[in-house]
């Protein structure tokens, strides 16, 4: 949750604190600049670009434990840099090892996160 708060404030360095050095990070291709990235530096660059789209941002994450992973439903709302009011809810599925994030897969449709192979029993 601290990472989401830091992202909303624009503190991207704090947002990537708990990422494994080889973290796999995947954003949907329908997201602006969505793609697969590896490593905290690549993730930070993506997050900086994503945060720069917002003039003001309110972040409301809700965390669920689901079949060995954490699923964060992230509701973001506020004003985009172009003055447009915007609101979106996405799901981020986190896989941890030894207290650090080793994988994150985001879903534009939150229901898809709970149906994904990442959330199946292992």
C-alpha cells in the first residue's frame, strides 16, 4: 500500500523499493506504454511516465489475498494533465518471494485477474 501512496505523490523511487532486482512487470498493451518490463529501473521509468499523465491523482488500493498472490484492486481518479477528469479501476497481481515482489501482472479488467493462471493454485 505504501507503494501506491508513493506513486500518487509522484515518489517513484519509493514505489519500487520492494521489487526484486529481476522483477517481471507486465502492464496491458491497451494501457499507455503498456508492455512487459524487467528490473526496478525499467519499472520506475514506466511508472514515471504513467504518473506524469496525471495533474492530480487520488489512489485507492484494496488488497486481497488470492491463491498465494496478492491482488490489488486499484481505483485511481483525478485530473489528467490535459484537464480531463478521469477515473479507472484496474487489478494488479503480485507474486512475492522472501518479502520482495518478483512478478506483477496488471489487468485492465479486474475480473480477469481473479480468473488468470497467476491466481490458480500452485
